[in-house]
């Protein structure tokens, strides 16, 4: 019995039974999206996983346990400060010991998913290498998301629309290469740029067939030292924004972050909300649509992986 994990009955039964389960993060609800849309998006992501025949497992730290599977009440609690502190992989141990609540980012979610035996996770966009900003008075400073190292270590497939547009995408791709994380494009040649399907940068492999994609994950995990995999799902074409349009919004938001001397964990939420206001909520609509689409693809992939495991028994 794993004392630090608390699974809902539904998730525990599905895992014990070899049924498909897809993890979801709670930081996208607590920090990534504004109220009241955030709770609706969290619910819509869970519904999307279910529609594909998989069980959603949103993660968080609550009352000294790593939670796998959240109720609407749990989500509401995380969305309200101070419970919904942003929690990365390195925060999990201290948060457990100190009984501090936390909303899990990509790095924390893959860690909890792996501990629970879940191998697929759907989110909006991963963190990566930030553009060099003249952050506080100290001048230029490197800011690299913990998502990257966690993905290199932990064998969980992360389904996302690439990395967030506000990042230095070429350097983020280089980091993923150095960290040994395969970058697979599901029906996409381009490494998606979150709000936009195009970045002008290529994924390592494009795979259009879900069975082949699942086989690629299994083959990767059968090799020594393998960790996570990034599965890139472009934002839905009917709502995706143009690359230049997004870039202009990023430039403005980054300048505002510099002027306000925002750095550390507050940087990503600051830039996302600045872009949302500057675009009259267009970025929010795209973020919502892509997050739900990625949850659905994570659900489908979990179903495919579960079927491949059954066919082997
Ligand atoms: N996807 C979204 N919105 C978000 C995030 C993902 O659509 O806000 C979150 C994830 O939790 C990711 C985090 O881990 O943003 C990155 O934060 P940072 O750059 O501080 O590591
Ligand atoms: Mn950071």
C-alpha cells in the first residue's frame, strides 16, 4: 500500500483492471486560466477523456497526500488562493511533509502519474526555456522550466500543443533533444507553437496513425534509460491563431513583464493573462480548445496503449 498516494475509487479500479487512464494537471486550472472559465475547462478536459473511453485522473497535493482523480470540489479548492500554490516536481516532497496544498504543473503531474502507474497525460502546452528577459534589476537571467528535466526522467507521454509560444522555442527543442525526449508530431510536421500550429520548427518524427504512435511509445519505454515523450497535437485548425499575430502579443506581454520585473514561477501566468487581455480573450478561447483537444487525444492514446497491453497477455 502506497501511503502517500490517494486515488479515487474510480481511478484505482481502472488501474487495477488494466483500463485506460489519462492524467491531467491542476496548475492549468489554478494558475493557467482565469476564473470562472478555469473550473469549466478542468471539467471539460475530464469529460473529453471520458468520451474517448478512458478515466481522467487530475492530480494535486491535498492534505498531505498525492491525489490522483479530483472532484469538482477539490478543483474549486485549488482554484482559490492560498490552496492552489503552483507545485512542481521538486515541491512534492516538502509539500507532503509539510501538508501544504498544491496545484501540479507538468513536472509534478508526470511524477505523480508515474508513481500511480499512469503513462499518458494531456495538457495545454509544456514549459520550456524562456526567452532571455531582463528580469529584475540583476539583468538578463536564464529561466528554464522544470518540465523539461522531469520529462527526460519520468516515463510518461505528455500530449500537448508543443511548448508555449512565449518561450524560446528553438532553444526549447534543443533542450528536449539533449535531454533525450522524443518530440513526435501527431498529424503535424511542425513543432506546434501552442496558440498557433506553425513555429517553422520541425518535430523529430511525424506519426499520423494512433496505433503506430502507441507502438513508438512502447518501443521507447522498452529501452534502457528512457524517460518521457512529447506528443505534439496542433491546436484545432478552426480556431488556431496565425504565427505573426501570436508573436506580436508575446512581444508586448514580455515587455510588460520586464517593466514589472516579473520573474520565477509568476512569469508564465503573467504573460498568459497579459496576452488574454490584449487579444480580447482570443488566446483564452484557443487555450481552452487546445487543452480539451489534448485531453481527448491523451484519452484515445491511453485506450490504444491499454489495448496493446491486453493483446500481449
Ligand atoms: N498548459 C496550459 N496552461 C498552463 C500550463 C500548461 O495550457 O498554464 C502550465 C503547466 O502546468 C506548465 C506550466 O507546467 O504552465 C509551466 O510553468 P513554468 O514555465 O513556470 O515552469
Ligand atoms: Mn521558471
